[in-house]
């Protein structure tokens, strides 16, 4: 038995891929997506611009953007049998699991499933991006015993998604903030879910399988599931003082506080969280209610003081989702919907230049001769 290489738990700092899609440039404090800075894009562009950037390699002209939105709208309606399948799920099914089941089933409607070419994969990406708002919202509604809602093709992509969730026509501010969340969640280099998708794709498996695995990865509360956990924690208390007390108790018990820390941004605040914190300020001012903002800011100060840890995107996304009137169990499925753009870009790239992922281990088991 030989020990070959130093093992790095969690593969911290290990280079898993070469990619032309994105890079967290911590030295320059930029999240690079195909050469553009995601934070700058979040101020002047919208989610569909980034979808185009990820899948076509450039920001769209206004005509291209209209064409992109029309293309997604052609895929808003789901096959009837997908809805029927969702209705068969046990009522306690987590919405992420329902979303995962729906995505998995969509592979059965693909007439050319064995085609791994970039053009075929790209068409699937657009189809999935069109399907996902309808799938995400209705899988949750079915579990709640609510009626299916139809997408509204006269609204923008993000306004339709949000209005299907809340049942109301969103204001301009609400649509802008929801769209900004989708944009900020769209792609983030090599998180666990993207790694999962690329590992699956590297066996020459299809995009549906890769995304199905990625949903399961994103569900965990060390990853995408943290946004829901943050909101449950905020809802457990009523005042800033109670929130601080709750956090201190958790720290004393050596529990992790959801929404803090990040493998890549450990010593700084996630730049996306700063943008979303601003959105929370806007929504709080509009509602004339600063309580969630004050609680979150107090939590942020406490974690810096006690642990030297900073908020990640999920920490401020949770109260923003809440103020937009979004049910908590949809927070992570919405994250996944947004991330579909980045995940599809990664699967396309993996299929284009593939070598199967097959690492080795250091054996620490029972001795053998
Ligand atoms: C959009 C996203 O998916 S962002 C990630 C969302 N996830 C969360 O918010 C969950 C909470 N955060 C965490 O669990 C972690 O910070 C992760 C998973 C994000 C990163 O994990 P890692 O890079 O493996 O860091 P690791 O867990 O080793 O933490 C390093 C140290 O900081 C501590 N730490 C890290 N995050 C937290 C936290 N949220 N609360 C309390 N302590 C923490 C750890 O206990 C550890 O301390 P130790 O060295 O004394 O043992
Ligand atoms: O990068 C990560 O590890 C997790 C994350 O923030 C994301 O996926 O957006």
C-alpha cells in the first residue's frame, strides 16, 4: 500500500478544470463571466443578458435579446405528463426534489438525446431555461395542493417568474430586484453543483442527468440550501437582540451559522451579497419596515466580531426573497433555476473538450498483504 499524493480535504484550492466560462478573481475582487464582471453587469444589465453571455459568449444586442426572450417563451409550457407526474409525488416531497424529478423526466421528451454537440446542448439549455420557471413554481404548488398556474407570455422573463410565484403583478422595483437575484445566482465558477454536473457530463452522460445531479448538490445547506436556512433562522426570533442571542448560542454550540463563510471569499464579504444588501435596503425603505435589515446587519457585525466571517450571497438573498413575498421552500429552487444558465454552459464546455473525471484515493483502511 503506498501513499501517493497529499490529500486536500474538500479539494480546497485544487484545480479541477480549465474553463473559458468564469473565474473568481479574488485579487481584483471580480467575478469574471466570459471576460465581463458580474457585479458590474448586475448594475446595468439583466439576467437574460447574462444568459446570452454564458451561452453565446457575448452580451446580446437589443434585437438578439428580444429573440432570446421569445425563444424561452416557446418553452414555457411543460409537457402535460410532467405535471401529472408531479401530482403523484408524496406531499412532503421537498420542492428541490420535485424540481429534480421534473428535470429528470424532461430527458424522455428529447428526440435526439444522444447528440452531445454544442448546438444541440445549447438548444436544450434554452429549452430548460424556458421550462424552469413553470416547473419550479408548479412543482411547489402541486405539493401545496394548489392549482397549476399558467405562465404569462406578455410579461418579461423575470416578471413572469415572480408573478407566477406570488400570484400578483410585480412592481418595477420588485421585478428589477428579482431579476438581479437571478443574474447574481446565474454562474459562479466551480461550486459543488457545477463540479457535480461536470463530473456527470464527463462520462458522456446527457445534460438532463448532469443537471439532475446538480439539483441534488445545490439542495444541501452548505451550498444552495443555506438561503432557506437563513430565513428560518430569522423567523425564529422577533427582535435584533433575540437574533444576536440566537447566533451566540449557535456559536457556543459550535453550530455553523447559515449564510456566512465561503470557500473562496473566506476573509471578505461575497461581492454579490453587497449588491443584495442594497436591494434589501431599497425594499425595506419601500415597505417602511427596517426590522429584517437591522437584524441582518446586527448578525453581520456579530459574525465579524466573533468569528471573522462575512456574509455570502445567501445571507442577504433570504430576506430579499421574503420581502418579495416568496415562500421559503422556493428559495433554493429559484437559485437552481437561475444557475441553470451557468450549469448548461459548463456541461456544453465539458462535452466539447472531455476527459472522464476519475481521481484516486489514499487508502487508510484495513491492512492487507
Ligand atoms: C451561494 C452559496 O452556496 S454560498 C455557501 C452557502 N453555505 C452556507 O452559508 C453554509 C455556512 N457556511 C459554511 O458551512 C462554510 O463556510 C462553507 C461550506 C460555505 C465553506 O466551507 P469550507 O471552505 O470547507 O470552510 P470550513 O467549514 O472548513 O470553515 C473554516 C472555519 O470557519 C468556520 N466556519 C465556516 N463557516 C462558518 C459558519 N457559517 N458559521 C460558523 N463557523 C463557520 C468553521 O467552523 C471552521 O472553523 P475551524 O477552523 O475552527 O474548524
Ligand atoms: O461558489 C461556491 O462554492 C458557492 C456559491 O457561492 C455559489 O455557487 O454561488
